[in-house]
């Protein structure tokens, strides 16, 4: 008799769901996430690391199978997934699942699109594979979430759950698109687990290696599924086994019910939070709170002091070490700074309130912004801590030079189910991301294709639109 392991449960779910009619909310969510990821990949080309990964992939050679966004001609699918995964996550502008604190779309969608283009999959098949991959990724992340501690055990062990669980979800998506059997999907999980990786020290101490994580996850995912098709296999007890995934990463502490509960009937995918701002998600409510104070009439030039109250666990990411958070040296460091988030919101910006143009190296070192950042304290707030990590709340208090006190609290994140971004807002985010690289007509075509992705006969139609950049006249 075949043993019913956790991996087999996921494989059965994957194959059954990929052959079924998905709920409308899931299909709509995936369409929007594909658009979001493509826009992020285009926007990330402003970074030197993006040029580095594209050059690296080009140097590898190989069979033309899939496009890098903005990379021109095709490259091997696993390498396209590598480059696009790096691009998708590099700006810290990609979506987040709570409370697992995963960024599932960057690795899963990058793996799925590369595989789908290689096999000329339809938009509908691609949507189903992405939906299943995202669901697998999120459920594995939630199995490693400790509700008593209110945090991910992956994170507590210094591991980047996004790249680890993203490898697993991406492998399932790729396996489905390659037409693997139930056993093949299970084997893909088994191979992917041996290649999943990522440590998160760069969040605390700096460096750009985190940009690599989602690309490496997508690359490993496509490679795992491809190798299963070439005869490799994995252990059926890959997840719960004595030397399996959860033992290796979490020392055997995990909640299996998060994997199996309502699997196939309840979907986490529509509840994944979109990011309205290009910064670490812990800073978003701070930006909204600062925008709120500005709308109340607070004059940044009249500020005496600012106190940002946040959940206690996030202080180590956006409030420590304080001397660095008050004086980020680069736009990338500013994305992880609570003080910078407050200042950006107070001064106002582009996009949906604060945009990519507000996180440059020059602005991070701007004397006016640094003067304001020096007035910001980041402290734990009890109410915010109790809500975390189901939301990333912020309570912002200010005192002006006239002795007046100001207060703004944001307890639910914009972009999540409680405050969703509309299709028009997501299209605005996309157009802001591609401005200067895609023409207005091409941007409109991408929005149109993504909006009816389930009707597209070959996913390559969409990816060819973003394969090369042109002057953005009329944007």
C-alpha cells in the first residue's frame, strides 16, 4: 500500500487542482500577480546587480527556451528563472503572505513562467500551475510559523523562508507544466528540498545577496522538475522524514495541519498582500501613518520629534542599529529603515504614495532627510505587537515646534484583504515600474494580456512583450 506522506498529499492536491476549475478569486489573484512580477522585473533593471545576473546568465550559453525580462533573446529555462527571480525580488516590492512573512510570487512565478514558455503552455495552464505553486509555498511556510512566538521558525533560525519554501512551490509549478505524474510531482519536491537554501543575515548587516535568493529558488525549482523528467527521484517522506525538510530546517518543529487543513477547498492565494510601496513590508504602515500626518497638516519643517511605534519583533529589521537606520548610505538600506519610511511619507512621493524614485542613493544621503531621520525614534508598541504578524501595524506620534502633539495609527496594511489594491491601482504600479523602458502602447498590451491571461493560447505571447525595452514614448 502506498504511504500517505505529507509530500504525497501535496502532490495529489497539485495534480487534482491543475485539472480542476479554480475559484474565480484565485484566477483573478494570479493574473494580477503575474502583472506585478513582470513590472518588478522591468523596474529592477536600474540596479547594478540586475546587470550582473543577466550578464552571468548570458555567459552560460545553452539552448534558447525562455526569455529574461529585458534580456533580449531566449536562454535555457532554468537560467531565465534564475535571472527573473532575482529581478522580481530585488526591489523588495514583491508581494507578502502573512503571517508566514513569505514573498511567494517572485520565486514561484519566475519558475512557472520560464517552464511555461519552454513548453509553450497556455495561459490557463500557467495560471493553474502558479496557483498550486503559491499554495504549496505558503502552506509550507505556515507549517513553520510559531503562533505562540508570533514569528517564523525559519526566520528565528536565520533562514529565508521565501527562498526555501519558494523552491518547493516553484518545483511543483514547474512539474505540473512539464506534465509530470503524481509521483513525478512528489519526486520534484524531494529534489527541491535538497537544493532549497537562503540565510537572512543581510537584512541585519547589509549586502545585496538577498536579491539572489528568489532567483536561486526559481532556478533550483525548474532544475528539480527537469531532472525528475530525466530519471531522478526523491524520498516520499521528504517533508516529515527523520532526515527530511522539517527536521533539517526547523529541527522537527512544525505544524502538519497547516499543510493539510482544507487543502484543495480553501486557498491562501487571494489573501497574499500586494506591496504598494517599494520597501521592506515592515515599513509600509509607517509610510501610511506619515502620509496621514502630512494630510492632517503636519509641516515637516516644524517637526521637533517623531516616535514610531511598531511590533517589537520588527525593530531588529527596521530600527537596529539605530545609527544606521537614521543614516542609510544607499537607497537599498533606506528600504529597511523605519526612520526613512517616516520621512518619505512626510515629504510625499510618487507611485501609489511613495514610489521607486523616492528610494535613491542620493535621497538616502540627502541632508534634509537625514536631519528629519535624526528626530525619529523606533519603539515597541504593545497593541501593534499583539496584532503582528497578521498585520504589520504602526503608530506614529509627532511633536512640532509649537508644542502641538500629532497622532496617526495604521493597524491594517494597504494591499491586504482589509485594504486591497484595486486592479486600476495595480496597473498604475505596473506603469510606474515600466516607465522609461516600455512604451505606453506596450505597457497597455502587457496589462491587457495579463488581465485575460486565462484566454492566452501561448504564454510566450506575454513574455515576448517584455523581452526587450524600447523608448517609452507616450507613456
